[in-house]
C-alpha cells in the first residue's frame, strides 16, 4: 500500500526500467528467489548496463517492483504485448513509490477525468510544493534533487505512453486490456487503475 510507504526520491536513479523489470520477471517465472535473481543480474549483466554502479542503483527498485506483482501479472508482463507490459510496470512503480502514486492520483487522474489532456510545468510545481508542505521529508530534499525527480516523473509518463512526446505536454488516456483491468479490480487494486485515468 503506497500510504504505508515513506516518501522517496528513488525514482531519480531508477525511472521506467521496463526491459530490466522483464529480465527479473523471467527469472521469477523460472522459480529463482530474490537472492539468486540479484546474483544472476550482477554476474551476467542482464540489464546490459555499462557500469556496475548503475546496476546497484537500479536493482533495488526493479526488485521491489517485481515483488509487488503476482504470478498473473508477472506472466502478463513477460508474455503480453509491450503496451500492456508498460501498464504493468506503471502499476508496479505506483505500488512501490508513494509520491509517484499520489502524483498519478492527484494530477493525472484529475486531468483525464476532467478531459484536460495537457500537463504543464506549473501542475508539477504545484504538486511538489503541496507535498513539501505536507511532508518534512519532501521539504528536506534539495532543489536539485526535486528538479531531477520532476524530470524522472515526466520520463515515466513518456515511457508508459501517457505523455505523447518527450518534450511535449499532451497526455493520452491509456488503453488497457479488459483481462488486465479485471485482474486489477479482482485483487483490490482498482485505485491504481483509476490513477491511470480508467
């Protein structure tokens, strides 16, 4: 539950990482446990990163996301379409990152529900300013950290298909398979669907 999570700026070191999540999901399908997965990712450079430092930064987030998925979603992620894999990754990011979930729920959902398909810089600034007022932790982040995080949020929106263009401000309503929608509802995670604008 995102409400139980601490606010975190970990999205800075680990934005979308869909390819990486798929690698971990495949290992989970094979029955490997977390320790074995970490070892294999590191030893075989399964993320195909140029340096080990980047693996060390990204791996904890990817592992958390994979652990937030049940076997149905793991299989759907690996075997389904790339568009649905993006939706599942977006869901996993929201499940494991309270601040990003609240951003999706309070900013993106509101815009889509009100048929306002533009996200502007001020929307993000207002959101972060409000969170800094509500949370000492968010307020304690440096302006550089916060600016990086704003960019990471926009990157996730772009890579998930919500933001039409990397540099633009037009947002899309995601098309989500009925089977996937039903699964989210069945497992009690309708609020994540709603945060995606469903």
